[in-house]
């Protein structure tokens, strides 16, 4: 680990809009040097950097992270990273697995892995592969998109909650220290809200009230959150029952969510903004959806704890069928 | 009513592929003269008739029903009809209502109304509007489509079950006699299977095992029946549970379906034919779906009888949201 005031060496996997803002937050505080892994926008970003319009940072003509690369670096013959921050989509049922993707850059027993990703149990495959590494949870509320390669618009502030997933092979103190160090570096620029999260499970279950329900129902119906709230019977008939199932499962898992959480989540997106949640954006683009972590894992947890989840179960299998359709279209099934 | 050997005067509302084959079956037996109401294909059919390739009838260059019209005739100043046969889609939540559409042609206390349409309780609005008219149920198994206006391909035989819906204002005998007369006329050409149906409720609930479940799940997921059977977990996770809910609701309503019905319906469409059920065809074309009669009514009946239907309830509200989306796109909601 880099000492307190020296720059940490950070590998940021995922160079889209959320990754660009994360890189900016880390670099602007002076306590991190970011190597960002870009894919489709690599040629633009490596040449010109990002052009950013941000509610947190203002307008920036060109932000170029310390290094821009197009593949995860192999650290066996180069500098090692203190942190690997993953902001890619985490599609559990489509290869490559995240744990494989980052393998060339992981130093066992050293690199701290930060997952700024949605869903439940996403740390399990990482801890299984890298049992002596700290894995941190990042739950982000941010509104950002990349209308053209390298151009990033951030409409909603980046509010990031960072804590440690429980790795039973390591002491709670070392994991907490890693989380606090990351929060300090991410917050150093003073442009963003990044807080230490002492209860990762609670934070993740809370966000699932939105993600497992609104996100999946929007993806299935093709309606954005504003329209879903207007559509005949949708909130009372499916959104609210689904959310109550998540609240019940969270409670069974030991996480008491506030009584207002269901209404808070239903009303979170402004009615007149017609915001497409991430899985709806994905289905519209023909991309794979993160339904397994967002919907499948909370369903499995709830059912394991004896919580009836009839609504979530149907939504899960519908998402699974939609994913299958997309896999077939992309030739992933080996069928014509 | 026309006497036994004279031609019945039949108005056939709906001049698509199913209507064309129904008109052909009625006219080829010599016991009916058909006036067919066409919409989008009116100019072609009125000029050239239908060009038909049929597994029941063979190839027919030009079949022109006795009369081809483009609107429901007003019988107050013209010949009356013995039967009004409705083969249009029955979309209960989008105007015009069928009972309004056929009003100019209905003679109270005389015209027999035949509904060759899917779903439950479709007779209720008709009996409410025309309490002294017989309303017949037609449940059809047919595979037919109209690849271009006036060109009809029939791939699967027309098997039609006709019986009387229970109109409490009329004697069972008169209703049964009307059904038997219609069966006789429809069967007279000897080219098709048309049988008297002594238990309309049983027949309709049986078909709902397919329609409420496979049809709606295909429409929601975008998968045809062949692919849905292949998709990970879909049959075990949603199709079978949904079908068992329909079987339970049917039983509560007094209709014991055979033990094999679930597997029979799952396996009805050949795996390698990738058949889109009607609601999937509709969502692909951006048409309204018949989810209210096919899904909403059996759900309401089952819940009224105390049958738990958690799967059907979710499917219903998802279809309702999809219909709302389509209504908005078509400007039916009066919103921008």
C-alpha cells in the first residue's frame, strides 16, 4: 500500500462515463495515479483524453488519466497496483468473468480490489479466487453517460459509499483500513461525496429495492421509470409487491431497511425525466443485463431464508429468458 | 333463422387469414352466403378475391365471398343476417368495443352472434348489450397467416369447437339448437373439423393453459414457443407454474382439465418451428394485445374463487404495462 501522502497506483477497469468520473475524482485529489482500461473509446481517449461536462467538476476540455490502456496490464513485468477499481458491468452469466479479466493485474495478498458495481454476492467469486486480497464494496449514485466516445456528461452528483466486503481470511481491521484509505484518496479533491460504509450489506440491500424491482421491470416492459409510475396498475400491481419482497428478504438477512424505503425508491427518479435504469438502457442497446447479481442473488438469498418471493421469481425468470434471447442473437449458444 | 337447406345469411367480421378460411368453410358447403368485412385488404379482396394455399382446401386462385364490404352494414335498410361471426382480435381495453362495432348489423332477438375469439368472459358485454340474442363460442385451432393483402396461407387444419355461451335470458334448448345449426353449416363442405361443444367453459379454460401462459410469456420475453422451451429455466421457472395456476383456477371454476394438459400445451408447438403465438406477433408489429381476455379474466376468476395465482398476476401487470406503452406510442392516452 502506498503511504499516506504518496500517490496510490490505481488500475481502473472500465473507461465509460462512470469510470471517467471516478478517474477524475481520484486524480484531482493528488493521492492517486490512475491507469484506465478503455475499450471502444480507447483511440479517442488515449489521443485526446475525455471531454467532460460535470455537475461536480464543471466543464473540462481534456482530462487525460495518467495512463490510458486498452487491456488489463500484466504486472509480472511492470509496476504493481495498490488498487484495482472495477466499474464495468458485472454480467455473471456471460464470460469473461471479472475475476479472470483482472487476473494479470492482481498481486495475491497485496492488491485491493474495489467493486463499484451493482448487486449482491459480487465479492464471492473474487474472494474465492484471491482469498488473501481485500475486496471493497462501492455503491454509487451517479447520473452520467457518454453520448459519443470520450465525451462524458455527468448530470447527477457522484455519491459513493465504500466499505469492505467480509473476507473471512483477513482481519476486520485490515479490511476497514483499506476502505478508509480508499475513501480518503477518492475524497481528497473535495469535489464529490465519498463516505466510509460500515454496513455494506445494508447499503447493498437498500439499493436492491430500486435495482431488483424498478430496474428489472423497466427492462422487461420497455418503460422508463417515469412512465412506469404512470402506467395503469404497474406500481400497485408489481413494483410495490416486488419491493416489499426485497425488504422482507433484507430483514431476514439481518438488514432492517427504513419504513419509507419503498416510497423513496418509487419516487427517486423525477416523474418527468423518463430515466431509463441501467438494464433498460442495456436491453435497448441489445446488451447483456446484470440480472443475475441484481435479481438472481437477492432472490436466492431470500428463498434460502424462507422468504416468499413470488414476484421476484417471475421477474427473474423473465430476465433470464430475455438474456437467453440475447445470447442466441449474439451466437453465444453455439446455435444457428 | 334460415331453414335447414336454405342458405343462412352470414356476416363475417374480420377479413384476415382466419376470417378468409372461415368464409371459405361456410361457403363451400353451400349452406351459407357470407358477407365479409375487410379492412386493410378491402381493395384487393373486393377486386380479386382471396388467393389461398390451404392444407384443408388445397390451392385456390381466387375465392371471393358472396359480398365483400369495408364496414359493418346497417341492416335497418337492407337484408338481415342470421349469424354475425366475429373473428377480429378482441382487445377489451381499447375502443371500439366489439359490441359497438357490430351494433348496426344486430337485430335484437334474432341475430346469432358467434365469437371465434380467445379468452374468458368475452360473451359478457355482448349478452349485456343484446340480452335476447344467442351468443356462440368458437374455439379454433388453426394455423394461418396473410403474408400480403389477400394472400392466405393455412398451414394447420382448422379445428373449430362451437357451443353456446350461457345466456340466462334464453332457454338452453334454443341456444344449443343455434350452435348445432352453425356447426352443420360450417361442416357441410366436409373440408374441416367443426364439432359441437357441449362444455364451452371447459374448452375455453383448456385453451387458456396455452394462451394465458405461453402466449403472454412469449409476448413479454420476445421469444417464440420453440425458443422459450429451450431457454434456461423458462419452462420450469415460469411456464409450468403459470399453467398449474390456470389448471387450479379451472378446477375451482368447475372444470377438471386432464392431468396431461400442462405437458400437452408445452409440447404442442413443434420445437423446431419457432412459432410466435398471437400476442408475440402483435407485440412484434406494435399491435395491441388481447391480454385482458386471455390473462386478466382468468386471473380475476381464479382470485375470486380464492386460488393463489402469483405468477399470472405478475404476467398480467407486465402485459398491462406493455399495452400502456403501446397506447402512449399511438397517442391513445392524450399525452405527448
